[in-house]
C-alpha cells in the first residue's frame, strides 16, 4: 500500500462537547476535561483539494478514502480487505417496496462476518502506530471476534470480556484467534466496567465503543461507500441497528465531511435508529425529546448486538437523529425472527437479527407514510446470520 505519511488530512482530535483539542500522535481515549469526558473525534483539513475522481483507481476497500482517515503511515495499517461491501437492491418483495428504491448495505462479507471489522481494523492500526501491545474490549459478540482476529494479524494481544449469554460461536472464534476471553454473568456494560477497572493496572488499552477516537473512523467509511455506490446521490433515509451507535454517528460524520469536501450538496439522509425492545433507551429518549438516554436493560434478545443498555455516546446519537430529522423505533424478537426468515427466503441472504430488524422498521415507517413515494432507502445489515443460528428457531 502506498505511504500515507504526511498525506492524510488529519489535523487533531476534538471534543464535540467542550471544544478541547488533542494531538493525534498521542494515545487518547476520551476528553480529559473532568466535567466533560466526551468521545473525541478526529478532525480533518477539508479545505484541501481531494478530487473524488482519484478513487476510481484505488483498491475496493475502506482504505481507499485514506486522506480522510487517521493513520499517518501505511506501514501500520492492519487490513484484511474490509469495506466496499455490496449495496444490494431488495427484490421479490414488490408490494413492500412499491414506489421506493430500497437497498441493503450488506456488511456480512467483511472479515469475521460483520461491520465490526471496519472499526476494529482502524482502531488496531492506530493503536499499533501509537505503540500499544495489548488491546482490551467488552463485546456483545462480533466486536470481540473482530478484535481477536485483527490483533492476531497485528501481532498484538487481545483481551475480550463477553456476556455468558452470547451464542457459543462468538466465544469459540475469540479463543481460536488466540484471545484471552472472559465470560461475564451480566451485560456488555458490566463487561465494560470490569475492563476499565483493570486496564490501567494490567497495561491494557481499552477500546470500548466510542470511548476511544478511532473505531468511528472505520465505521464512517460505510457513509462514504453508500454515497459513492449511489453515484454521489444522497439517499433519503438510512436505517441503522443501534446498540453502541458508532456506525450511525460515523455515517452522519461522513456525510458532513463529504459536503465539506464538495463531493455532495446540502442534502442529508434522514437517520433511523432501530433498537430491540429489550434495550430501547435511545428510542425512549428520542420520543421524550431528551438530549441523553437512560440505562435500560430488559435482558436477553436474539440480536445480542442490540443489548447495549446505554451507549457512551448517547448524546451524539440523539443529536444526529435530531439534526437529520430522523426517527427511532423498536422491534421485538419475534418480529426480528420473522424478518430473518422472510429475507432469507426472498433475498437469499441470511441476515443478522439486527439487520432483519431494519426491514421490519422500514415496513412500519412505510405504512405510516414516514417514508414517502420516490424516496431512496438504505438499510445497513451489520452482520451474518450464520453466527446467530443458536438464537433462531427454524
């Protein structure tokens, strides 16, 4: 891969809450201002010229947008070809899609079978650049497998804390990649608390969702790809399964950056956050007009990626929903299971329950006329349903 040294447009890290800035050449987690502690986001010099025509000759993976990514030297990139996943039109369901263009952005083809490969590839690459030796993560499943794989490829140590109720396959893959896996009798928040209590003592660098600055940068490439795959036409609506919400925040960040670069105009997609009835804190906060969410854990859900009682960046998720004139809604496990089966039998794709939840949410919003005739809709299927077969009755 060509050297990125001095060619990335990265300036620094910035806190969206208090405006404090930090050097991207130093290891950072969240804002150090005591009363803030917000997620930090990489900031780029979008006044520089970046002709999107340059993309045509580049590899079909997420690193094609390297000017707008935070790794300074390509020698540190840890990649297995993640990104540039297909944008597949929904077919064989004419009654449901009548009057609209409807697509699934299918992330199942990423390394380790989910969208987590994007954020983890970016976080591991930047951690390697900054000299990290051991990375720790709390996970509901897919992120743990991704970290285990990318750490193995990077020659780093992975420490994974995972709820005991997670399907066995997710646990097996972590151990096969050589990670140190600990099963916790609790949820992902319990795992995160233990990770952060032990990280300093044991010399781990924790990369909990949105408690470090770089996973979001991998996830935002989904937004760049959606625009490029639609020939730089902005979709009207983007549905996203929202647990930690990194992808939703990242996609929204990507559209802002593309506008600043002059790649797109003023139009923005309306963002839709879809949650499980088990953990619906974002939906509740959105419906109440609140700027932050409360902790909600209703227990097991077949979409284990959605069992996130409270996102660390709940304020940023809700801000994106409000800015985009979007919305939020919940889907039950029974609906998700029915969606998995319907999509498997009509699309030929075995989607994750999280991805199937989007299809049910789309149908509800179309019936409610929130989705208007002629609008283009993109749903992000975040992973492969093969990993969830333990949770699905068939």
